[in-house]
C-alpha cells in the first residue's frame, strides 16, 4: 500500500481514518500545507524500526539477492593545488 498523506486539519477531524491508514500502509505523513511535519506509523512498524541493525553494512546488505553483476568503471580523480589569488 502506498504512503498516505493527511493535512493537520484532516488529522484533527478524523483521527480514526489516520489510524486505519497507518495500520494498512507503511506510514501516514502529516503535512502542514505542503511541508511534512509528522509521521504516523503502527506500533508494530515502530518496534521493527527499533530492532533493525543500525550499521551501514547491515543497512546495505541484500541477502535476498544473489550473484548480481555489477560493472564499475574506474574513475581517476586528479588533485590540483588551490589557487587563492
């Protein structure tokens, strides 16, 4: 299910709809105008966030993907002296 968006006013008028959306989808983003201000998610999703590993290697790991062909072109970056004149 896609991310849901609600305005502050919509949230104030109908909290039940926001809670149902948080249960069904990944998150509900609350906006003030066009700027996001808050995120509403289920307690279960919150607990999963807390128990996830917090290191870059674990975050970037993709154990479900095997044998990915990834061709990298070497980039030669040259340093030069700064000209402060």
